[in-house]
């Protein structure tokens, strides 16, 4: 018989004792009985589960085994009190105590003690309630509540996406109070900055992985947009279905701002806030890659302000800076948002145009218009410190398609085209072409060399014979040659255009004219040559000089030559100027000075009968391109015939240049041409050889 049996049998009838025993065991509440000395009499299943002792291990021992060491003394006092209890079966004490399990762990229990008074000593029944579990839940809730109120905003929605809970940080960041948002969709926070694809991708990630992390721009209640870093987690119920979504977020405006500041220092120009070279290179690399995919043309424009240094020097750096900022503003405005406008440094800017068109011609047409627009926009006046300032720009353009050329190569090309624009007199647009690179370099060198060529006596006149229908010499054309110390003989076709651009032609032309007059003077005493006329090429720029007539007259007088022996070869381009002035000059030359006038390269320009009729000419020189094509009955033969007919009708002499074959000579002759020049009769020759040629020709 167990002690428990003894207890129950001792106080009650045998039947009721069995019932009581069953009840003791069956109740889910831990229940123990002790005597007033604290000895355990019974220990039910729930108590065994709570303390970890089997009943037979503990019954008979004192209650001390179940109490942590710190508490027994207190317990003794209570036991003594219970002993004096008068009531029976009612709760005499209820308090929170600490219990100790078999494994030594300590836990809180709610203890209710009732005493059963019998004839002998009273029995004490303790009903225990494990507070540990409840405490844990309470603690967890307390921790959760504390965690909920962090710096990070928390928003909880139900499965349908309606907000059910938000914390204080949420209110602080969004400006919305819980009352304003609970029951509503988080959509009310959205800024409209992200498209539906963005949100679709976010939800896909939540469905697939249970969460999403990223940055979102939202709108606060005040209307202010702010960036936030968000983590959204799906909370699943026991059945695996999502019951809540929890979003944590922080406002990262400050962080973003400092990130942007760092970024700005590394990739942007501090004065104009435009991308710098480093960012341009990045963007250009991307542009090349996407052009390779799309097969669309793009373009790079290098823009350099004309005479910016002078402005800086005269009006100070501050005014210079103001101009740069204004230029940046205009460029950004006209280039549009999608194109990159960068500042390479100093007064050099770049515009990167992406995906213009798939074909070259329309791309060029577009860029031409665009560059011209930029040029005119930058040429508009600037108001700098109350003073109106004018500035212009030189623009170099280079197109690109695909990744064939490196970024640096493209910048170099656009740069080179920009220098070409500067060379062409500034305030203009130039496109890069492959020959440009070479020609820019050689032109600059040639021009510099040409400046010293006259004083170093590097120029020389060659003479090419002109004959009549009977092949007798009637004259010569003086053709300049440049005996360059390093390059050897440089063709006039190469250096005359450069000389014309740089106006060096004026000086060179004077030298030619004087040398020719000198030669005519010498030939006066030479039987073979005294009857010859000498043709001299005159550039339009030279002819245009106000004192040209006087200069010619002065040389004629100086060398005392017969004026009619000097023939000036003019080109059609002289007629581009005011025709009346041109005619007046020609009249003076022809009738006052007495020289002969020939129209060179006839047929290559815009010759039209109406003006030809008005020009006081002596001779028309058929361009060699017509002569070259002269074959029997060819269309050029018809053309040459009509030129000759027309010239003869006007009473002009006709000379054909570039005659190389007998056939050409015969055809010209049948059509009435009266003079001839070409390799068939002699190449342009240095003076001595030319004179030698004259001496073997039949005398005139
Ligand atoms: P241009 O005045 O039409 O001179 C005729 C050119 O044709 C010369 O070339 C001459 O050498 C070339 N030529 C003559 N006969 C033949 C031929 O039968 N076959 C071929 N294939 N060519 C022939 P060049 O000497 O090279 O002069 C080229 C141009 O340079 C001249 O064309 C003229 O416009 C300019 N030029 C030459 N000397 C002077 C000068 O002293 N002053 C100026 N302003 N221009 C000059
Ligand atoms: Mg000529
Ligand atoms: Mg010619």
C-alpha cells in the first residue's frame, strides 16, 4: 500500500478513497499533498511532469527537494502557519513561489494551499500552476513589443495586403498615423516612380522565396519623395499559407545623399555639375556596346569655345566661370535629357548622341542640323556681370557605329574635327573624315614652311609652251613650282589651295607676277622669245585686292615691257563678287594698262553665257578635262565644238589646255580652235630647258 493509498484510506471510506485517488491522478493540474512537517504524501502525474520526478522517487521525501536552496527558510514559516489553520478544505494561502526540477532548473509556480483538518495532524494540499510557460510568452511579447518600436518602420498587412499594424517609426517616416493607414492598401505610400514591372518582379520574388529586399522611392504624407530600403517577408500559417506580410523599412535619404555626393565628386565637374571625362568614357563605352547590338549610328560632338582664354584674361576668371556655367546650361537644355553633355575640362564640352538612325546618310543629316543648332545657341549673346558678351564655338563631330573604334580614338577624332573647325575660321561645325588626320597635320606644316619659302628662294617658275594651228610657239604659261628642301618638288595643286586659305597667295602671286614681268623683259632681247606672250595665273583673292590694277601697271613700268605680252589667267570664281566692280577692274587692266585677259579652266565652274558676254576677255581657255575626253564623235567633242563656236562668236581667242595626242589636236583644229597647250608640245619646263625647246622649234 502506497503512502497515497494510506492517505486516502485514512480519511475516507474505501470507495471514496478509490475515487479520490483516481481524481488525484486524473486532474491535469499538478497536485501534491504534504504533512505539516513538509513530507510529501502524494505526487500526481501532472506534478511528476512538472518536476521531472517519478512519484516513487519523491513521495516520502520533504518538500525541500522541490524548492530552490534560497527559499526553504521562508517555506518553514508558512508550514508553521498552515499547522495552525482552523478552516478545512478551503484555500488558506495563494502565492507565487519558485520550484526546482529534478534537473535543477528553477521555474515560477503559482501555489494554492488548502488544509484538510482531521483528527490527527492536518494535511496540506498544494495545487500548482506552472507560471514558466506563461512568463515565457509574456516575456516574448514584451520583447516583441520593444522590438516593434525600433528606428526601423514596420508595417504588417494581412494576406489580402491590407495594413493591420504599423509602428511609431512608420508614422515618423511616412507621416501617416496608424488610424490613417490601418485597413488600407500600402499603395497609398507609392511615389509613382516605379512601373508595374518593378512591382511585378518584387511580388514574384516574395512568392518564390518568401521575401524581397530592395530600394523603393515612396511618397510621404507631406508629398515629399524619399528613398527607402525595404525588406518584405511573407509570414506563413501552420498550413503553409501566407497569413501576413511584414515590411521593414528605413529612410535612406541621408545615406543616398552622401552616396550621391561621393559620386558627384568622382564623376561630375564641380563647376558646371556636368559629367566629367571619366563618366563620359563610361557612358561612351555603354553607347558603343548598345550601338553594336542595335546597329544604330551615334555621334560624338566636341565643342570648344572660341577665344575663351582672351575672355578669361580680360574679364577675369569669375566671369569666365559664369560663361562656362551658362554654356553648360544651354547645352543641357538643347541636348535633351537622354543625351550626355560632359565637360572635358577648360572650355571643352562634349555631347554624346546615341541611337540616331540605322543609315549613315540620315544620321549625318540629323547630326549636321543638331550641331548647327548647338553652334547658333552658343553664339547667342551672354549677359555676364551686367555686360553683354559674345562668344562662339568650334564644333567637331565624329560618327560611330558598333564597337570597332576605341573610346579614346573617337574622342581624338572628334577633337581633330574640332581643330579643323577652328582652322576654318572658328564658329563652325566640321565632321571628321579619315583623310583629315593626315591633311590637318601636313597642312599646318606646309603653311609654316610656305611662309619662309619666298625669302629662301624656294619658288621657281616653269614655262609651258603654247602653239598656234601651225604648231609654232606663240606664248607660254608660267607655272609655279616649290622646291621644298625636304619634300622636293611640291605640286601647286597641293600648296596653292593652302596659300589661298591663309592669304599667303597674295605675296606668292606678287612674286610670280614680278618674276614673269622680269622674264618678259629679258625675252625682249631674245630672238626666239621676243614675240611670245606670257600667261600668268591670278588667284581670285589676288585679283580682289584693291590695288591689283596698280600693282600690275607698276611691274610693267618697272620692267618696261610691252603690256600686251602679259596675259592674266583669271578663273570663273572672280565673278562671285560684285560683277560691276570685277568688270571695271578688267576694263582698266585691258584698256588702260593694256594687258591681255584669259579665262582659265573654262567649263568647270558656273560659266553662263550672260556673264561671259559682259566680261572684257581676250581669250577663253578650254579646261583640260574636256580635252582629255576628246575622241571622235564623243559627246565632249560636241561640247568642245559649241564652246569654240561660242567663243569665236564673241570674238574671243580659244586655247585648249592639256592637249596630249594628235587626235585631240586634230579634232580641236577642225572645230576652229586657234591655240594649243599640252604635253604634245611640251611639258612645263624650267627656264633653261624651255629656252632650249624654243631654239629647236621652228621660228615664228
Ligand atoms: P592651270 O592654270 O590650269 O595649269 C595647267 C595645269 O595643267 C598645270 O599644272 C600643267 O602642268 C598641267 N598641264 C599642262 N598640259 C598638260 C597635259 O598635256 N596633260 C596634263 N595631264 N596636264 C597638263 P600645274 O603646273 O600642276 O598647275 C596646277 C594649277 O595650279 C594650275 O592650273 C593653276 O591653277 C595653279 N597654279 C600654277 N601656278 C600658279 C601661279 O603662279 N599662281 C596661281 N595663282 N596659281 C597657279
Ligand atoms: Mg592656268
Ligand atoms: Mg587650267
